[in-house]
C-alpha cells in the first residue's frame, strides 16, 4: 500500500468519539432488532431517532401501528417485507430496495414478512423539523436496481441519500441527510467528505476496519461509531483476515429543536404528544381513517 493511503484528505478529519455494541432485543411481534441509535447507550443523535437492524420470520412482524412527526427509512438486505397503510398504499420492498416514508401528520401501517424464511433489513428514523411535522404523508420507493452505485479502487458504495465518489442520489430529504452503504475490500482505503456541521455515525454490518486513523483499533460487525465533528471520514480495511468490510455512513443536519418522543409519536412538546394520542384515538387531524382500518393480514386473521 502506498504512503498516500495513510494520509487523510481532510483539513479537520473526523475521529471516533464512542463505540457502542447494538445488542439483540425483541420488538414488534416476534422480531429481533439490533438497536444502535435509540439504545440506552446512544439515545439520540440529532436528527436521528433510531437505527434498527431487524430480523423477522412469519408469522412475526410489525402489525398495524401509527406514526407522526418523523420519517422512516426502510432498506432491505435480505428477503422482503410487505407494507400496507390506511390510505390504500401497499407494496413489497425486496432485497436492495428502499422505502423513504414521511409519516408527517399521521400514518397507520403494517410491515410484515412477504414470504417464508428470514427477512433482514434496516430501519432508520429521521426527525422532522417543527414546520414539517404536520405535513401530508408521502412515500419515496426505489428498487435496488435504480439506486445509484459506483465502485473504485476496492471501494463500492450504494448511494441511498447524499453523494459519494461523484455519484448523487435522487432521494429528496426534508431533513438534509446522507445515507451511504459502503463495501471496502481488503487493503482498500476510503476518504468520504461530510458537511462539517452535520452529526454523523457509522454502523458496521460485516467484517472489520479502522475508522478515523489507520492505526486505530479495528471495529467489527454490529457496532455503532459516534463520530466527532469534522469535514470528512477516512476508513482503512487493514484487517488480517483479508475480508471486505461493509458499513453504513449516515449523517444529517441537526435540527436543534426540542424532541419529545412517546412510542410512535415524535413531537416538540408534551402537549403535542398528548394531542397526537388524542387525534389517533378519536380519528382526527390526519388519523380520520384510523378507527375503522385494519390491514388485510389482520382482517384475514393471519395476525
């Protein structure tokens, strides 16, 4: 490896401030998740509320439940999940596909396995600014074949949101966000720019690598790395096992607003949370369809 590989390309390179293991826990109906952001050790990273790596098999899943005040980003790694909501939207997200759902003022939906076997994916919750919390719900759904990908010098990236290696995503992010799925082959190096004022973190999916400095301890799968401020991150795959490292780099512009969360609702004050529960229970202010709606799986007695 040449000497340049060990030099950072940034004026203020980001370092690793904290490393947290995402431990398995049960969520929904029989699903197992590894929660990184949103765990007891890393409760919130403005503007991110949760990142779950989930594994679920039928008849388990995430049956009918509401949301208000934020966005859910579902990215499938293996298998497929069927989504259905109370306004009639229904679809299946397969391996490599993306769904960026803006819950806004209110959505009730279900997310259930589309077939037999293990379904494996990621769901990120992105907070919305106060001005956007009560907008109409919206979806951006992109098949894996249509998500930009590029490979160079042993680095492959899937650009879910933002920009990497000169390739931009077409996904619109109300809260400015980058979401990059990297794969580094053995002995490869990555230098990825990040807006200096954004918060950012890494979640390792497979393999191991050194983040922030070439001689830093390697970090392995299911660990979350909270990054310091800076204008970019450098990563070295110096692993002795010669295997690739796959990881997510996620960053976002902080909203710097109060966050009050209770279950599926994320607002700016306790009064707004109380209002959200009342609206859901009484079927108003965006939840008009909620009292009479059940997903087809509930109506058919499958859950």
